[in-house]
C-alpha cells in the first residue's frame, strides 16, 4: 500500500500531532511504501516570516527522525521540493465547486479563532487534495480533524476523473488512530493555532509545568472523580499501559486523590515516552547536513512519482502540446 501524510510546519509539534498522527506514521513504515512530507506551503496560511518558515520545516524533519522515522524505509521531504503539487492544485480548483470548500469546517474554525481569512486558507483543502492525489496514495493516516479534508480529496479525484473521463487519480482512504482528538491544556482540541499545546521536545521542567496547568474541575481531593470526564486522564490513557490506565481510573473513582497527583503521573508518562527521543533529537540537531541529505534524497523519489502523474494529468487536460488524447 502507498501511504501518504503531511504535517504542517507552523509551530513546534505537540502531543496531539504525535498521538493523533505521527505514531501511526512510524508504525506504517515497516510494511508499506510511505511518503511523509513537511507541509511548508500550507504553513504560509499562518506564518509570513521566511526565517521562521524555514526553521520550522527543518525542526519538523528533526522531530520525525528523532521519533523513529527511518529514512531507509520511508520518504521524508518538504512539500516545496515537489512544486508540481501547486500545478495540480490549480487544475483541481478548476473542477471543484466553491460549495465544497464552503462546507470546510477547519476554515470556519480557524477564522473564528482569528486567523486571517486569506484565499490560501480557504483553498487549503485543494492543496491538500493535490498532495494526496499526486502520489496516487492508497491510505492517508491523519488525526480525526483532517477526515473532512481527505473526503474532499476523494471528491476532487472523482470530479477530475469524471470531467476527463479518466482514472488517473486514485481514491484515497483515511486511516485514524485510536487517539481521535487529543485535548489541549484547556480541554479543547490540542492545536498549534490555539496556544494550548504540550510540546514534544520542550525540556522536562517546562513540560511538567505545562502539564500542571491542565484545566480540571473543582472536585475536592476526597471526593470520587470521573476519569472519563478529565483532560488529565484522557492524555494519560494514551501514554500509559492498559494496567496503569486501569489503576489510575480506580483511584479516580475511589476518591482521596487530587488532580495534582494525576498530573504528576502524566508528567512521568510523558517523560518516559519522549525522553529517549529528546536525546536523539539533540544528536541529530548537531548534524544538519545529515537531515538535509535525507530530505534531498527523499524528495527526488517523491518527485519522480509526482512528475509521472502530472504528465498524465497534463495530457488529458490538453496542457502538453502534441499529445492529442481525444482524436
Ligand atoms: P495543528 O492543529 O496543531 O496545526 P496540524 O493541523 O498540523 O496540527 O496536524 C498535523 C497532524 O496531527 C494531523 O494529522 C492532525 O490530524 C493531527 N493532530 C493535530 N492535533 C491533533 C489533536 N489534538 N488530536 C489528534 N490529532 C491531531
Ligand atoms: N492539513 C494537514 C494538517 O494540518 C497537513 C497536510 C497537508 C496533509 N497536506 C496533507 C495531511 C496531505 C495529509 C495529507 O495536519
């Protein structure tokens, strides 16, 4: 199966990205042909500072490698190293009704949070569809918030194929992790855009402080608590073993334990999960040439696939001279 996913380089990666998307990316690399890319064109919908955009893209590459992406198994590249995606974006936009994009919930959510209502933000799902379709991807592993975008990519593949009576673009399927929506410290979806993240690679002390700031209700220490209605527990169960999860749930229900203690256990679980990757990241950061080399090699592989699909797309659209497909 060909697996494809992207992650926006618009800030530091956080537990939501890791538990919602990256763990399944790493898991899939063993038995599939994987393409993972750093969505730096997408990042321009929120950041307009060249140095920051460049820096975040490099940081995401470091994060993936530190978390276990193996470049001998999976391709890891920058979106911009395959510029053909912007060409396919345009072509898809000519067969896609505006009404489809009007229904995109992420545009509404983001503008409601104060993000600038640019055309780039509005057309973001078309660029994402191009990302997916240009590699003829079978599976797109993402967090739940991206499901609608993958469904739009399915729609756009069908619009294109029907318009040109072709089967060039392939219908992709979404793949979700168990961690559907990871809550942030305020209980809303954890997101770089919402300032509520627990970052993957902040040092242990600020991470602990951040965990201590997670919003909880005001149930007194002695009273029983509902684990299923607690942001701390929601995060803990995604990191702990089933036994640990069961034990903590029992302690919630029994009463006598304050949220501070649960937060301490969560901080330990986070450190246990991410501590070794933090060490690897420090080593990788000392070798930027290695990271750039991985990105270069992977992008050449990805670009070969994309260029081939684009040739077929251009042919049926009449953009290649002297290749009449209709007569
Ligand atoms: P952000 O919202 O922080 O900008 P992205 O939109 O770049 O994150 O998401 C990158 C990947 O991580 C996507 O597949 C997305 O579904 C997943 N993801 C992001 N936040 C969460 C979350 N809170 N819970 C589950 N998955 C998430
Ligand atoms: N929109 C995705 C996000 O914010 C990132 C992304 C861009 C993506 N293109 C993609 C994800 C293609 C999967 C497939 O997380």
